[in-house]
């Protein structure tokens, strides 16, 4: 260390010690400093003490390193992007509130905006998206003197997605939000300050109402989620899983808005497939069509149209899988397994049912062993997690008598929605939880009578 730096460090040590112990004697000060590794004579301390007390030496203070930004988990926006989002969103909402007079006051500052009650922020947010042209007006007027890059982010909020979503799955890079409308789409959404596990809870799926917005090639929500207090049974969960698979196969998981604005994903080169043997079918759809001809013929002769429709639906689900299991095994075995699965789910083997057949009679009709038919039934059931009375695979005429269709948890209580108020039935129907509104069916029956 240079001599001057050494002298300055020594003087800093003496001054710091004397500030803490102003009445200490030079002898005691020298002893204490020696314990810190600084050897000084008491006379030197006595000589510099008056100077340090009477003057402010120009001794440079050590430079403090810049405080690093907190590191956010991968499923969040970065800390800087989160600050930027709140800054811009508060400015836009304050501008909209000034134009529409939704609530009193201004809140262009992010801290003011986030300190408002959620109910107030929801009112302002809903009013803004009821008149999305305000976004363009804000960008044109630029009342907050934002930079061009910041204005571009606000302008992109015209492509926000608004509605009900199932918070479906927590992944490492984002949380999957699944739309509640057909066709289903899956969005990869980043959290802001708090993880989604704290916002909506650890147990999924959860139905929420919210707004998804783009920022720097990612999707976030606006910090406001309305959560419906509804629990989902195994039937609904399986149905959502199928919706998610279809959405992922059709659109992929959407991670930027507007859709298609993300850079294309580089796909690995697919391995070369072996050429098919002569006469072997390689198109799952073509195989499915042959199987459906077999199931249609059987249902027409022994069952009814409802069974035929559900068998077609199950055959289509098997054909959509990649790779499709329909490409291996005999077509008659698959046709038998599909009819067996739908029959087993709807208690076709129960003599009190109409129509009624034993499952072994299905095997005999297709000329296969009973053990083979039972194995195919188990394979299909396991593949789609199908249970007896499964709402997704219940005959439409029996939905009204299937308790699995109507049971739901409302405010922590399991209730039968068939006997709930019409208002609650409408809400459940709009969210896809029940196939129809029982109260309306009852009214129709009364009128017919």
C-alpha cells in the first residue's frame, strides 16, 4: 500500500476511535489501536488528537458498491421489469381514471396505485378495458413524458387477453393459464412481486378472472386476480387435462402477445422413421375411421346412438395422442376395448340398465378372448384416468342422474348443484362445471305437463 494511503488509513482509524471514545487518554487509545493491529506511540495520538477534533481532514470515504437488484425466481419478471410494469400501468390507469372519473384522486405513482384497495383498482381496470381506445389516446398524448420504448410497451397492451382462466399448472419458467372458452388456449404467465402460489394457493386448478398483458416479449398479469371459490372434482380435472393437451398440440403454450409474436422455437430434427411394411396403416385418422365403422356397426345392432357417439369421441381421443396407440395392435381389439370402456363407465353390464350387455358378450362379438378385451379396457382406462360415472364419458341421457356431474365445493361445503339456487347453477354452467341448468329443465318439464 502507498505511504500516503497508509497514513490516511491510520488517521481514519484514530478519528473513528476518538469519535466513539472522546474522553479516552492517549495511553488507552494507543493500547486499543494496537489491539486492532495499528502500533502507535501515545505521544503520536496525543499530538494528532487536537488536530482531528478541531479540523475536518479531507480523508476520502471508501466507495460503497452499488446495491444489486434482488434476484427474482425464474417464473417471475425481473425486478427491474416489475418496477417498470408498475410504473407504466399506474400511469395508464391514472390517465383512464382522469378521463372517466371512476374514483376520486390521482395515482400516477406506482406506490400510490398499489396502495389502493383492490376493489378500487379493479373498478379502474375494468373501466379502462371497457374503452380500450384510451390506450391509444394515452400513447398519443404521453402525459407522463415516457420514452419511446416505454410508450411501445403501453401500446402493446391493446393485445391484452381478458376473461376467466384456469390457473392450471406451475412450471419452472411460468405458470400455465388455461382459457375457459373453446377452443382452449394455454398461456405461460410470469408472476410479478408475489409468486402465484401465494396469490391463488398451492392446490390447482383454480378458476380466476383477470387480464394478461405483454411486456418485453413475455406475458404477465396486471396484479389483480378475482378468484372463484370453487373446488373441482376428478372428472373436471381430467377434462381440463385433456383441454390442456389439445391446446398444447394445436397452439403450443403461448408466451407472448399478440399471439405469434414470439421468435420461432427451433425444433430438433426428428429421427428418420422406418418405412412402413407393405399394407400397414400409418395415419392415425385413417385407422380411427376404420375403428369407428366397427363401433358404429356394433352400437347400431346392440346398443344405441348415445353409445355410438361416445365411442367415436373416445376413438378420436386415442387418435390424437402422439404417438397414437391405435397404430399398434389389431383394429378389432381396439374397437372392443373402446366399447368395453364406455359400457363399463355406464354400467352396461348391470341387468337393470337398458340397453344391457355383459362385457364378455362384446369380446365374443369381435372374436377375441375375454382376457384380451379386459386388458384393453384397463389400458384405455389408465391412459385417460377414466372412472365409473365419469362425467366426461357418461351417456347424455344419464347426466341428470349422475351425482358425479353435480357435486361441487362452494365456500368449503360439498353441495349438489341440482338443488342449488338458479343463480349458482347459471354461474356453474357459464364456467363449464355442469352440462345444463337444472332449474330451467325443471321449468320446461312443468310447462310440458
